[in-house]
C-alpha cells in the first residue's frame, strides 16, 4: 500500500458516569494499527445521516465495523443509533462495492445483515484460541487469537456466497467471508495485538481489496 487509503471506522457509544454525557469512543489501538498498516483512519459518527455523508465525502477504500456495545438480540448494551449507522454504512458499502471488515460486534452485525443466526458460545471471553482454516493458513507464524465474545455465528446458517475461513480449536466459527460482497467478519480483536490486524488486512488484500 504505497498510497494511503481512507478507512471509515465505526465507534462504540458510552454513557459517562456521573456526567450528563454520551460519547462516541474508539479504542486508540485502532488508529495506531491502521496507520502502521498504511491506512488513513476516519472515525464515523453515530448519526446515520452524518455517517452517510462522511462515506460520500471520503469514498473510503474500506469500511470497518468495530467491537463494543451489544448487537441486536445479544444483550442490554444496545445503541439503536449505532445500529442504524452501521446498517446504513453496510448498505452503502454493498451498493458501491466497498470492502467491509467487521470485528467482534461488527462481525455480528455483518452476520445479521447477511441472514446468519447468532448463537451463544462458551469459553470465548478472555481466552486465547488457535485458529484453523484459510485465514489462519495465510498468516506468517502461529495463528492464535484473543477472544472476547459471548455470541458467535451458527455454522449451519452461513448462506450461499459466504465461506467459513477460520474456526477455533473447539469448532466455533471465528471468521467468515464473501469474495462477491468483499466482506470479512472476524470474532476476535486483531487490533489488540500488533501483528494480527496486518495479517487480517493482508488476507483481505489478497482476496478482494
């Protein structure tokens, strides 16, 4: 990536204790990792119309749906404004053929939009897993990741046009992709370890970026 491409990155929404404030927030490692990988990150606001305007202005080379908050049907930490924003961005990405990466909650949102079913999984919070599958095979060195999710994707619900590209050693789906839709969902957090996000982006680059 000799020339930096823009990546539009969604944010979690948090209420600030003891203050009448609600904040959009982004884990600092995202900006650091994306910049090191050759991308120019732009945070997307959790106002759907404004995020759509950001997309149209930036014409990003990648839309990134990050983790944090609960996806619909998975918990009490729901943020309808964020759900709407990410739904709009997914629709714009599909319409324009823009590649899309979903991470943890972002992967769950991507799965729901594709018609997949989410299911509870055990022992996937603060646990390391070895990966197997095409995504793991593409890594240089051991593919072991830190999971932090209570919900995964039911393998039997993966629709035509999508493929499981990584599983943990207990058989749980950890990543799924569609070359036609130029989309990848990963259920772990590659931004939390220096070599993991570049490996995921390199896989996307080879597949459909």
